[in-house]
């Protein structure tokens, strides 16, 4: 696993200094009486609570004005944007968050939004089982991204070995898979559900190989946490309320996700249901995740889970 260690260290430095924003959504002058805050979000189904919050007016209910909302291809890009000060807070996957903290970036976890949300997707005409992928190329969205961790977990459990190639853009991987350019890729939702709708096969989901695999969390910069704790608390409340709405099966959930992601409602529903929504921050789960990454050379330091969580919030 030496190549994993070398690539992880190099990749972390590159990600912090040179990642590109997927697209810019809005820049709005702060409204009177509202506290302005800049946010980042992943462009996928993991961000469903954010889509709901926007459509249901949950930010305004908490007197928050979203001055900037940046959408990113992966949690790695989003987490790096928080590190660079481009946004104050965001919702990102755990692996990229831990990678940033491992490199000394001052960010903290304040609330979880889901478990799972990743899957190994294959071309059913070329692959029928995990053994068919032994010693073949399988693509992921990045070395410290959960899609790569899922592939490591599958290799460990099934005794197979993949030649893993990281490609940062899940949309590119989806297009390559559907067009027959590649045979297998680990993807996040909603890309998994889109692939299924286009005839691809889900070989294994995160829940098949990693019980209670942590997904995404709301993270905030240390500066925001210290200087504007009231804003952080409001973001936590927005997140918790949006997740409650998902768990309650409210109709707005699918409508918001479908509209924001540009997919039909059937795909949006399938994608939302593929995740287990939960806001509880569990230090034990995060520590197990840390230990897994560290054991496979994806973290330089064995972080302490209790030190990456802002317990005073929420």
C-alpha cells in the first residue's frame, strides 16, 4: 500500500491548493435583518437536506441569508473550499473532511446527515460478480473519497484486488460507464440511481459491506465556530429539520431533489431511499472510519475523533 500513502499525501496538498469549483449558483446581497453566510454543497443526492431547506425556506426561518452557494462535484472539492475560506460551512463526505483535518486545516464536524450513499456499479454485459473484477481496473472519485474506501473494503472482504483509478468527476465516470468506455466504477448517489435507470447494475452498496458506514456531515470553519457560534447553531437546526422532513416522507423531498439534480422524480426517490438519514454524531463511528483510513495509508496521523467534532454545537 506504499503507493496509497504517497498518493494520499500528495493528493491532499494538491486538493487544498488547486481544486476547481464545479459551478457557481448564486451571490446575493445580504437581506435586511438576516445574517449572511456562504455555503458549499455537493452536487448529488447526499445534499438532499440542503435542497429541501432551500425550497422550504428553512434558512430564512432561522434568519439566515445565503450570500453564496457553491456546488461542487465531490466532497473533496467542497471541503477544500471551506479550507480556503471561499465558504463558511458546507455539507461534505467524511473522508475528505478527515483528510483536511489531517493536513492541519481548521474545520470541525457539527452534525451528520446520513449513512451510506455509495455503490459499486458495473456494466452487466461485462461483469456478473465481484470475482470478475479481480486484477481489473475499477474507477473511483478520489483516493480519500468514500467511493475509494468502499472499493478497499470490498477488496478486503472478498479477497480480490482492483487496479483503482481515481477520477474526480462522478458525472464523467457515469458517462464513461454508460457509454461502455469502462466496466466498473464506485459512485455516490444520485449517480448510482441514474446509472441503474440507464441499464447499469449495482453490484454492491455500502450497506452490503460496511454496516453503518458514515456518509456526509455539516462542517464549519474554526473561524465561524469561534466568531459566529449562533450562525453555526442555526445551520445545525436547518439540517436537523430538513432531515426530519426526509424521514417523514414529505412530498417536497422528492420534488426538491428532482429539480435541483435535474433527474426525474422516480430516480430522485430511488436515490433518496438508498441513504439512511440520521443526524446523530457518533464519535465511535468516526473513530472507526479514521482507523480504517489510517490503516490503509490514507491519513498521515491517527486522528482522535473527539477532537474533530464540535460537541458544544447542536
